[in-house]
C-alpha cells in the first residue's frame, strides 16, 4: 500500500496473513526479540556486540525498557477510527510517519552495501534517514540513491572545526533538511562487550567513509603524516589480519591498499580528530553561524540542558541516552522525556530516541510529548537478515503497529495522541 494510505495497518496485516496461505512468511521476524535473535545467529560476534551492547553492566539498556513498562495505554472506545493519519510536520517538511531512521555507524558490519541499502529503503517509504558521521558509505552516494526523499545529517564534533564545517557544507549540498549534533559521545562509553573482544570497527577502517571522502580530512592526513611516532609492534597473525582488513575496507583497490600507508594514516588521523571532549555550550555559536539548517541537539536528558538549547538558539531536542551505550546507570530516556517537554513548552520540537522496540513504545513517547521518534537497532537487524527488503519490512511493521495502537486506542491522528491516553504505575519486583 502507498505511504499515504489511510488503511496501511490493515493492509499490512492482510499481506502477511494472505501470504501465509501460500506458504510465504515475512522476510524478517515481526517480533523484536525474534528479530534480534535471528540477526545474532547471522552476525559475527564483533558485529553483534557492537550493535546490541551498552555501557558497563548495560543497566541503562534495561532501564530504557523498564521505563516504557511503567506507562500503560488507556484505550478509548467508539471514536470512529476507520481513517488513520500518521503524518507529521517538522521544520516545514511533511513526513508520512512520526519516526526517522536513527544514525548508526559501521553498517557494513551488517550488510556489504551498508548505508546505501538503508537509504533506498527509507526513500521508498518516505521516511527520513539520518546519515551518520560514522557511515560506511559517503553521504553523497546515499543522497544520490534517495532522490528527493528526506534525509538529515548527524554530526560528531571533531577536534578540527574546519572538518566540522566541511561536513556541514557537504550535508547542505546533499539536500539534508536538518543537522543532528550528538552531544553524549565526546568520549566513548565503557562498552564492555566491545572491550572484551578488543574490537572497535573504526580502527579497521570501517565506518569512516564520511572522513575518507572528505577533502579536509585528506588534508589532515597529509599534515599528520610525519607527526605519528613509530611504534614497535611485533608482527603477529592478528596484526597481519588487521592490516588486511584495513586495506579491504579502505576506499580503492585492496591490493593497492596493502602496499600503501594510506589506510593506516587514515585510521590514525581519525583517532586524532574523531571527537572533542572540551566542547561547551559556547562552541555552539560556531555551528549556528555555519548553517541556516535546523540544528537539533541529541543526548538531552535534563530540563536545565533543555532550557539551554533555547538559550543558545538551537532548533530542536532529541531526548536520548544513546541507546544505553554511553553511561551505565543513567536515567532512561522515556523517564526524562516529560520534564524536557514541559520545560521547553512547545518552543522547539522535542524528538525521542533510545529503547523503541514496538509501535506501542512509539505511541507512549508521542503521548508524552515527543513529536517524532528515532528507530535504531530494529532496522539494523532487518538489514542483517534481508538487506533492503529487511529494512523495508521493519519500517512497514513499525508503522502498522503504531497505527493499530492508535486506532484501537480511539485515536485517528498522531496529532491527537497525548498524556490523557497513558497511566503511570510504579513497578514492583
């Protein structure tokens, strides 16, 4: 069914059930838990750890889920819900559904065509894709396959303001409709699964395509060429394997890269420039002066920080704890959402990220004041299992699930979802 249909959810159900009559099942599991487990069986242990893991004991991931369970939907009856409208408007642009695809790095861990597969699925559904700074495919290549479909760009603030400017200019030229500045990853969290495997994809030249395709980054590679001290490393099988992987994933011929220092220099330059722990609110004026695109700050959890977003002339907020990947024991994003929404009181749009696993989760976040949500891990698992089709099915399933939760709760439009349809309860062990 076309994205603008008012009966999308019923047709999605019918497609699945009718397909079942002839022995055809969905390309990917509909249940999130089964989707995750199916992807785990297909992925390398490093890839699964990277996408599924969190910081420390992963208590923040658990708290994200627990936070949703504290809110219950209170359905209302006989409201006339034959026509359901999931469309929203953000920054003057209309979108068919109230969710975007979250920026996720190193997608080539999950599919060889990585971001490009996701971009095509997003474009087919009219769902905005947020290009990651840590992409495996340059933003220009993704923009080309998306045509006029909506996209945003996620920015990690580099140690080089010149590189920051270059990324922003490229995003503008690619037709991105907004910039998402991620605040909560100026340092990597203590990600125990990755640490136990001693594996970070970027050090294998994976997930750095935005950098290696950037003219400023290439200039920095030349500037740093003679500044890296020689390190005495013993040559082992693992060393050789790492060098081969760098050569394989770095742009160009693998054979040529094996005899070139460029992949190693790129990784070293990335390490130098990746993030800036010294970033402060005052630095935001540099970004504000760079672009007229809306700038949203991702990682806001405290109402006082939400107030600063307005004070520093930013355009929007994404309430997020980075999917539990940064601070172990942090407040859940859904716990933080109501206070942030109340603090800004409609001055800027508030979006939500972290822990969305179903249409009912989307419903609850929207009811608590989010204007849209970000969908992350589920579409990565879909990408793993069935590439472009897998991502497309995840998008359709989440839309249908949300739409049915709306209709069965007596709501015919996303704009009518509010806190009156929720009830809070204290959970007990």
